[in-house]
C-alpha cells in the first residue's frame, strides 16, 4: 500500500537554473526566465516557489528602479507575487542587487513558473543578470 504523508511534508523538490541575461526598456512587464513544467504528484497540493536572481537598473537621472514579479505560467498567466511597487530602487544612476521572490502557490495541477521584469518610469532599463549570477527557481511540492 501507499504511505500517507503528513500535511506540510515536502513531496518533491525541483531546481531550475539559468545563466541568461534579460534586459528591457519597457514600463510594461516582459517575459524573463521560465521553468520547465513542474509535475505534481497530487494536483491539489501546494507549491512553494522561491526565485533568487541578480537584478539591475540604470538611469541617466537621479533615481531608478527595476520591477520583478513571479508568475504561474508565463507573464500572460497569473501573477502570484503582490505589490504595486515590487522593485529594486536606487537614488543613483545604477544599482545591482540580489532579489528573492517567493510564494506558496496552489496551482491546481502541473505548471511552469516565470519571472517578469519591467523598468520604473524614471529608469533607462531593467535587467535580470543570469550570466553574472545564475537565476535559480526552486519549486517544492507541499502535501496539503
């Protein structure tokens, strides 16, 4: 027979790593790194998604920012992190910094996850610098 795992148990963990740079000059979200499909053992389980990546922004003005969000699927899917100003912000012409986004998601089945990025209106660009420090998205299926 099967063993019933207790609620909160980590069923499986999959790590996605990518060494790609993404740059945008758009103030609307653009597609960043996307994981391969995460296949759940039980479609009603939760998924803890943790993304760690190097973000950057540049401007010719006095302050700037890069904005980042986690999505279930692509950026045309469901945004799962919140906030109207989800950004790395600097009162200088350039900033680099490690970013961490996480969400305990209930996808209701197999899915991918991705990072969307866009620039603050004062910034010249927003960047996700996977070649300098690899982007890592970890997905953990959690037993409900």
